């Protein structure tokens, strides 16, 4: 069983690799997050964007959504319908324990963001945080509740009484639907989605017992983890490796390989500290070349250099066996490439990624300068023919530098969005 997780702030290019590796896997399972994620998969000249459905879907694999995911039922139905239009009938199972994002969650997400103004987190406004919060409050609506009308009615009543006055008093927001309308709407969604209900923990464990190959698909990135990320500028789930076990219902002993996806530079969408952020025109250049705009919200992503204090911290938490380096081609044409080897804080060298956000906002990266390389059409064609050995020597040096700093081998390198634009080492 292989696990893929993002090692930065999300958008590392996990979607492409889940799709690639799905070929040799029987099941693809998501375990955290919701439709705040945006996974882009490019097949020939077609671009698929998924927010909720595992990216293994277009290979026609069995796809599972585990208990740790939060589900917007309408988004789920839309994605199922998009797949069907492509001639793919998804073999989908959704765990009964997964929590449902309700309209009051979305309204609260928007209300909170608006109220915070300058202190805004910059969420995707999909209701993710309020949904996980309701789960922790223990009056959330789970997937199973959508198909039990009595229970659904009772829970909607509890939540309506809880959220409606809060939305109105705190944020001046009013729900579009009455309690009864909400019930009717979600009971109807439940009837449509009932066919996908199944115990994902049982299915995943059974598949392993039958020696099937299982791929676990992380969403977001480690620095958005609610505990280990740059709190409060984080998402509400756990994008770190350990979360795959709790989000599906698997023993940690079952995971054989953990792949960390590292983009060749760093991006962040939304607010929060970003030590290696580039503030000059190089950021615009890389944003343009890397098409760094949010898949879910279309927002321009902030751009920065590769950050080793950050990556060492994440590697310590998630324990990567191999690295996937993505978007190497985006760095093409730069004369020199900077990487942060360590930080300085108040004049002293800092070896550890600080746990305290106030420190993190004040650190100064100590940069090492590496030579740039060219990776354009001509070089890409060489790479397609001859693989790794055709890589410009400075690009090889860059990869070796990453390996040496993290002490983890690079297994895959992506130099374009197409499946074929991939080096397997
Ligand atoms: P939320 O997950 O919508 O609550 O947003 C919280 C923070 O996580 C914001 O900074 C978002 O931009 C960020 N975020 C959430 N999902 C993703 C993702 O899939 N990629 C990148 N950033 C994300
Ligand atoms: Mg994304």
C-alpha cells in the first residue's frame, strides 16, 4: 500500500501522480479534506479537475472516500455526472462515517472570513472548517444520516437551532432554506447517493488481505495541517502521512511506502507565513510559467523558493521513502535558483522549523545559490526519448541537492502536466 502526500502548502501536483500510479493500483482512497482540494489531471489535450473524487477515477479504478473526508453531496453528484459524461461509471464507495458539509457551514465560512477582514485566513469558502468543527462538537450530519430520514430530520433541527441564530447575530447572514426545505433537499440527495454507501475501512482492509494494490491519496499539504501546519493559517484536517490511517481506518503497519510530493519551488494560496516568498518580478514570471492559480478558487498563488528547513520538518513528521519532484520545467530559464538551507532568527541560526508562528513570520532564510538550467521543448523531447540521463547537468545537480539535504531518494520527476512528461528514476 502506497501513500502520496503533499509536502508543502498544497498544489504540489499530487493529482498527476495519483493518476499515474493509479494505473498499477486497484483501489484509490481519499482520507481527509473535502472539495477545498483541487486536483488537476491532464490526459492528452483533456484537463480534468477533481475536488472530491479520488484522482484515480479516470483510470476506471475502484475509488473510495474514507471517514476522514468531509463531503458536499452536490459536488459529489456533479463530479459523478462529469465522469459519466466522459463514459466512466465511477466504482465509488463512500464511508458512512464521513461528515456532510451543509449550507450553514458554507455560510459560516464566508461570514467568518468577512468578519476577520485583515486577519482573514483566505479559506476556499467551501464550508470545510465549520464542517470539521461541527464534527468535533458532535452534532454533525454523517453520510449515513442522509439515508435515515428520522435521524436526518432530528439532526437538521439541532443544527438549525444552533447555526441560524449564530449566523444571524454574529455575521448578519440568513440561511436561504427553512428547516423543512433543508430536510427535503438533503433527504433527496441521500436517496441519490445511497448506492455509494459502504464501509471503506472494511473494503480497504479486505483489498489488502486479497493482496490488491491500494493507493492512498492525500489532499492539501503538510504545512496546512491543523496541528503541524502554520496555525491558524491552515485547513481543518490533517494532510500529513499519519492521517491516512485515522481517515480510513487502517493500521499504520499496513503502509509500505510513503511518497512525498515536492514542487521544485514553493507556492501558497491564502494567507499565512511563507519564509521563502519571492517579492520581486521573478514571482510573476514563475506564476505565469507554472500557471499558479488556484484550481478551486482561481486565486493567484504566492510563489517562493524551495525551503529545506520546512521540508526537513515535514519529512520528520511524515517520513518519506521517496520523493516526487514536480514542475521542474517551470524553473527553466532562470540564471540562478535559490534554495533556503537554514533560517536565521534574531541574528542566530535556526536549525528547526519553528513551532511558533510569531517566530516563523520573523525568520530570514539563508539562501544557497544553484545554477539554473534550460528545460524547454527541445530538452523535453530529449527527455521523452532518453529519460533521466538526458536531463541538463544543472537540473541533475538540483535534484541531487534535494536528495542530499533530505536524505531521501528522488524517484519521479515531472517536467510538464502530461502523463508522458515524467521521469522514473
Ligand atoms: P480551507 O481548507 O478552505 O478552510 O482553507 C484554509 C487554508 O487552506 C487556506 O489558506 C486555503 O487556501 C488552503 N487550502 C485549502 N485547500 C487547499 C488546497 O487544496 N490547495 C492549496 N491550498 C489549500
Ligand atoms: Mg490543488
